[in-house]
C-alpha cells in the first residue's frame, strides 16, 4: 500500500452533537480518540473494541457495542474513526465505511483518511487547531503546547464577553463590517493580544 499522497484540505469544525459517530479501535490510542470525541461533544457514539481494557470499558460504558461494527452500523454512521488497528483491518474497515458513503479517519494513516483531526487548544468555545496535514504530528503537538501558553483559560471568559458584546451591537443594528471594527477596537482597548 502506498502510504503517502498529497492532500489539500478545507478546515471545518463539525458539530458532533448532531451526528452519529462510530469509533473502532484497540489499545491506548482508541482511549485517546474516545476522550477527544467526548471532549468534542459527541452524543450519538458507538464504540467497537475487540479487547477493551478495564479503563476503556469504563470510559465507553454502554456505548461499547462489541468487537467490530456490522454493515448496518457502518451505514448508520456519519463519521467513522479507526484507531489502533493493523494495516489490513484498517484498509478493510475504511473500504466498507466508504462503500456505505461514510467519511473515515484512520489514526496516523493519512491515505486512509477522508478528514484529519488537528491538534486542538480548547478554551470554552474558543477552538484553535493546528494541522500539518499528517506530515508531522509532533510539530502540531509542539505548536499546540505553544498556543496553550499564549491562550490560557481566561480566554473562555474573554470569548463569552465578546459574544455578549457582539449580540448587543447586532441588537443596536450595526452591520457586520462595523461589528468587525468594533470587535478589533474592543480587543485593543482590553489589551488582550499585546
């Protein structure tokens, strides 16, 4: 299998609270992916693992459905995440999911991915993501740690404050361009990016 191909992507943020998601995986990497899906608000999530650890069983709870999804389960999902599987199984499951018209992410196997999961800094509703297109996950992690230092926990409250201010400006009838200028001025007055 060819493990390298050039990929151009459109960064988007997906509301996992409104989509059916399947995670198929083994080991620690499956647990990390499950934690990321939970942090992102996945509500309709099924987990498949052939040999779940006690920790993964506890983490997944009633969402743990068995070793592997069947064809109907794959057809019912919007997104399928594969993590910690061998190459042969990853290729087979990715193919089955794609045949059902589903989007697939295979942990650390770029050619088997229809979408990538970036390294994320989350501060309330503020989400900053870093992606290297799969070329260097280590660099993405390093940049994420750097950004975590620049954008601390206080940014959750700052965004909430800006959100309230934006709603007030809209209620006053300001156009979007004016709201943009007011936002810039507000941030400068507060000194948040100095």
